[in-house]
């Protein structure tokens, strides 16, 4: 490029009160739309992926004769799908009539809110769901794969202790799974979004 970005910006400014000239504004509009679209597509793909997982849980549970556990597990996964769907609706409440920079800042705030809620769910809710599966298995005592670990002599306190330990292990696994998946799927897009916001804020100064 013969002209530096700084020179293009300087030539594009209409007056001292302008935030960004039309050409530069259109450039950032396109860049931000592209990033927002990719984030939205990734969120939707990530969430819809829970549906086939729920189906696989039912099939897998049926193979091991864990019918009630399988249906309950599928119910929990579909509940997670519903939970995520409700979270993603927050993005639709952002005022699209605001200027580009304001919209992007608000979008970033909603992303932070969604990510914090998802992190809490991974660390606390999912382990509790695993614990509830053990409680259900104890109460049903159906002849199945899990019943080999829950014999008639197993007390509720014992199965609760096993479930609690499993829940803690699940919490640790879920924490690292969340961190890895976030870093792989969302961090590159978040970095791009932050870069656009920082560049536009710099132009405003």
C-alpha cells in the first residue's frame, strides 16, 4: 500500500467533530459484522451440538440397560440447551440502532455476561447434575451397568459420598473443558472484536 492507514484516516476525516469518516466507518462496519457473524455462528453451532449428544446418551444408556438414567441424562442435556438458548437471546436485546462503537461495546458486555453464566454452569450446575444421577440410580436400583456399583447393601450416605467425589472430579474436568473450548473457539474472535473496539476508540480520541 502506498498510503499508510494513518494518512487514509487523516484524509477521510470530515471535520474535528466527526468520529469516523464514511469510508472508514463502512470499513469498520464490515469488519465488525464479519466478527459478530462468526461469533453468532459459533455460539449456535456449539449449542445445537447438544441435541445429537442427548440422542447419543439415550442410545448409549440403552446399550448398558440404563433406560431411566439415559432419559434423565438426555433431559439434563436438553435443559442445558434451553439454558444456553435463553442466554443467547440477550444478544437480540442489544439496540441495533446505536452507533457501531456503542453496539460493539454492548455486545462485548453481553458476551462477558454469557461467558460468566456458562462458566458457573460448567463448574457448579453440571457436577450437581452428575450427583443427581447417582441419587436417581440409588433410588431406582434397576438391573444395569451402574447397579454393579450399587448393591442392596450400599447405603444412601455411601452412594452420596461416591456421587459427591464424582461431582468434584466432574467440576474440575468441566472447568478445564470450558477453558480449553473457550480458548479454541472464542478467544480468536474475542481478540478481533476487542481490537476493533480499541481501534475505533483510538480514532475517537
